[in-house]
C-alpha cells in the first residue's frame, strides 16, 4: 500500500500499517475513530469514508487544524523553507490561491548566508497578520509550523535530540513531505478533529458503524505531553469490553501487565528494532500485541 506521512512521532506504527489496514477492511466500518491520533499516520492512510482524529496534545491538534482550515498558508511556509532549486518540481500552490511570498530574489544562491537570512525574513512575513494598523504574529500558524518542523528534524520526532547516526536525513524527509502535502491537506480537510480524553471520545463516537483504532502512549516513556499510567490502561480495557463498534488495539509486547488486563492478543507481530541500543539493554526485535474484536485469520 502507498503510505504518506506528515511528521515523525514516537511510537508511530509504520510497520504495522498493513495489518491495521487489513483489519479495518474486514470490519467493513465507514467511520474511523483514531483515539490516540498522534502523527495522523493511520488517519491519513486507511482511506476511511469518515475520520475522527483525536489527540490531547494541543500542538498536534493545532497543526492538523491549520492544515485542515488553512492549507495554503501552511504550504507557503513549507515552500519558504526550501531553496529555489528544490522547489522547481513542486507546485506553487495546492488550491490555486495566490502564495504569500515564496518567490526567489535575484542573485540569492541557495545554501549561502544571504539565502538563509532571506528565508527567515520570508517565514516571518508569512506569519504576520494585520489587525487595523497593528501587525501581529499569527501564533496559530507559527506554532503549527514549529510543530511540523521540529518533529521532522529531531530524532524520532520527540523534539529534543537533533543529531544521531541512526536517523534518516531530515531534509530528505521534509522534501518528501512537501511533495505529498497537497494529498495530505486534501485528506486532513475531510477530518473531524477533536481534543478529548479517550474516555469522553469513546463515549461520544462509539457506534456499530465505527472502527476505533487505539495506540495509547507507551508506559514509562517521557515522549508525550500526556502519558498513561496503569489505571488508564485498566479503564481502557474496561471500555473495550462494552464497545458497540469494532476496534483494534496495539500494545508493546515488552510490558508484562498486558495479558493480565487485556487477555490473549489476537495476533503478534515482531519487527527489527532499528533504533535499539545494546548499551541501553534494548532488544534487537520489538514485539507488538494486537487486540481486536474483528474476526481475523492470521
């Protein structure tokens, strides 16, 4: 399956996406409820008729709302990040609206100091808005761009480490994202975007026609703004027992309490741990436990 990505994000289920898609198809559901939406990878790629994207992280929600409601402004920011030589194969706009200043000035060569200064000036220009005679920074757009850019250039999308020998080139990722941004914006434009606790979201959107995808935060990790504890997992397990709709839950096989709370997984998937470190005692293989109430043959 063709996969499009917007940002990097800790715990993103790139390797599991074909399995998630297969179970979703078998469920015959029309509505995808991405309970812990994160990077939006699942919402972007399952091709659901209706998508409810949810996350408690206000920065992620703001990013996707800007893409949904102001795709041209975000795309202009993305183009202004790139030197001219890398923009030549990209469309100037995604919806035919006039861009807000990403033309190249004469005599500015990409990669030199003058280009970098010009790029920063253009980004500042796009982020400004006028209210009467006052000029203000468009905070929502600025924050959305910061979230997008920081997630791409940092290790694992966490936003703290910016150099590692195991991370793929950030610029290549950024350019590939720019090339597919029109398709990303088109899909996000059809989403309903929420910022709710999982209990409230499930209560509101659970229905016989819904497919709930659940990828909760990893316990004991400081990767997220809102982390899970054991009580959260117990409440999640209780919620699944009374669902009206279909669901698929992914959990790390490294956590010993899973079988106690959720029982035997529907199936298990193992993948090479590309970012594992022997020095930190991490294994070379990662196991994921998949739980679902959709009838599958594995």
